[in-house]
């Protein structure tokens, strides 16, 4: 029997609109990923849209680019796993 509330990392995706390179787009990410992106943007001294734009530019340059939400999740995980 589970007495504990679900972990916050199991929240459903949240859709947000963001402007990248002058174009509005919608991105659906779980709140945990939004929080991680916002924290990284703050740490880098960038607006959230600028960080997402940089990740999007790298995604588009890939040989077989994933969708943007997947690219953001993978970028965040790779950054978290990178040696300090």
C-alpha cells in the first residue's frame, strides 16, 4: 500500500509557447524539465528562449534531428551527466 504522494517528477507535461528565431512554437515538457531549463538559462545568464534557441540550432544541425522536446530532454540529461 502506498501512503506517499506521487513524486513531483511524475507530473504530466505542460505546454508552453516560446519564440525561437522569431517564430512562436509550442513545447510540451514535464515541469521538472522546465525547471531544469530555467535553472540552466539563469546559470548561463540567458533568457529561456535564447537557451532553447541554441539547443534547437544544434538539434537542426544533427544528421537525424529529433523533435524539439526530445532534444531538450536529451540535452539536459547530457549536461547533467557531463563531468564537472
